C-alpha cells in the first residue's frame, strides 16, 4: 500500500521548468473545466433525482404507491447500466466533446418529456429511457478528468467536480419546491412544470459543450505551447507507470478482482446516495410541511456536504491516504442513518440526515481516486464504466428496497436502518480492499509529489 506515484521529473534544470509548466496548466484547466463540468453534473444529478420532489404531488395525482414509486425511481438504472460501458467506449472513440454533448442533449429532451407521464407504465418507460440517455455521462467525465489531471490531484479535483451535486441540491431543492406550487399554470400540474423547467438546461449546456470543451490538453489553445507539452508529458509518463502496475486492456479492466471489489464498494455507497437523494423529501414530508419548506430544509444537508466533500478530498491528497478517507465517513453516515430512524423531532432528524449526507459525499469524492489510479487507456474507459455500473445497481436496488420496506412497515424506520447497514458493509469493504492490495497497491496509500 505504499507505492509511490511521481511526476516523472527530476528536481533540477529542465525537469523543474517542465514541472512548473505542468502545474500552471493544471491550474488553468481547473479554472476553465471544473466550473463548466460541475454545472453540467449538477444539472445531470438534479434531472435524475428531481422525481423525488415531483413525487410529493405526482404520486397522489397518478395513484402511485411507495413501492411503485421506488420501482420507477430505480428502473432508471436498468437502462443506465446496460449502456454504461458502450457509452464510455464511444467517448474514447469519438472524443469527449462530441459524446458529452450528445449525452446531455438527449437526456435533457427525455427529462422534459417526463412531464408526459400519465400512469405507472409510462412512468417506468420514461425513467428507463432517461437512464439510457444519461448512460456514460458520469464515468465519461471521470475518464475525461484523467486526460487533464495527474493522479496526485484527483481526490481534490473529483471532490471539487462532485461538490456541484450537493450545491445543486442547495439551489435545486427550493426551486423544485417552488415549481410544485405552479400547479394549474397553463393547464399543467406543478410536477409537470418541474420536469420541463429543470430539463431544459441540459439541452442548452449540451450545445455549449460542443464549443467549450477540448478533448485533450494538446488541443487546448488556452494553454501555451510549453504548458501543453509539459502537461501531456506528465500524463503520458503517469499512464506508462500505471500500465506497469495497473490495468490498461479491456479484458484486464473487466475481470480483475481489485476492479470488481471497487465496484462492490461503490454499490454500497450508491445505495446510501440515492436512498437519501430520492427519499429525503418524503422523510421530511412526514412532519406535515409545505413543498417550499421541504425544499429549503432538504437544501441544508447538501450545503454542509459540499463543504465537507472539498475539505476531505483536499486532505486526502495532502496526506496521500485513501482507504480511511473512504471508510471513516461511511461509518459516520451509517451511524447517522441509524440515529435518524429513531429521532422524533424535526430538528434532530435534520441533524442526523445532515451527518448522513455529509458522510456519503465526503467518501464518494475520495473514492474515485482509487480506480483512476489503477486504470488507463481502454482499461480506464471500460473499467470506470464497470465500477460505475456496479455502483448504480445500488441506485436500482436502494430506492426499490426503501419503497418496499416503507410500504410494508408504514414508516421510514426500517428503511433508514437498511441504508445504514449498506454503508457499514461499504466501509468494511473499503478496509478489506486496502488490506488485500497492500503488497502491490498504487491506489490507496501514499501518492507523493516529487519535485514539489
């Protein structure tokens, strides 16, 4: 677990100059790419989970039971998983600029069309199509970030990128609550306005991506020649080192136990992620609040989660430690979910849900530094998609199980305990994966910064 990943440069002369140029390029890439990609991901996540807010009115309008809603929320991931690996291979084939734009435009159109849902079957069908349309976006962005940022920066970079999700919920939750109150405007129900208004930005951002994104550093005219060459050289040297100890072939990436174990770990994290994402508004609704108040209260946990995610990811990069930076916040989230199952007051429930959300997001940002450190080339395209696909089985299972348990028990107590148990299992897998990889690991312990 103590393998060292270095930049491949020495500490003097041209090596120092190249390292400084690479660092300038990384700073420029951070300022240019992360805000745009973060905005895209925020819209992506909002379009995926806004059905949780729509359910506050849609379930009653269309006669959905908790188990029907849970199944519809989860069936999204069937289409998503089926097309995940093919989509990421297509991104590598056609380039990130074109493929990311394609994904965004298609999912935006389907998200808008969710307003046409009229019953159980159409709900399932549209959620399935939304999954197909979105397939490959998140692992595609993670793959794209490996084209621009060395491994030593990735916990911080991925945390900054993914912090867009809790921040989006800080804004999106109150907006979703307000849109529900447009009931009757133009002859549409509030939940229909929610899908239309929140789906449109994906189409517009997809069109913008065609103009804004560059596939690789050597194509970026906003970097000078020295910066392009230095960053490309750093990433090429790192990819070569990764091929020696990691996996770069398609077959390697899809069959190795280390990759499969990371997929299982991500499965447990995603059970908690979407368990809270889809059901938190309805947990809060049990206190008989208006949609707008529910929206503002839902924003609170995500605000703290965004801060914790960035701070925790930066700390992981500084310390070079990965495994405990994943396991410890998962244990925290599990304890918080268990606590939330037995709180009887609104403010105590909000504290518990805040700690649970904070723990999940703190873990997930650092998690993606693990697979990106052992996968490269075609192996990265396929392996990252495989890990994400396995994880998103948790998105299929988690909401469905929560809905079934909620309907059977008549409360959220047992459902919240189920989410807590899934996160405990995830934390234990993280610790086990660190122990199992100890003799030859490059992913989870010390990532040094020679030459700076």
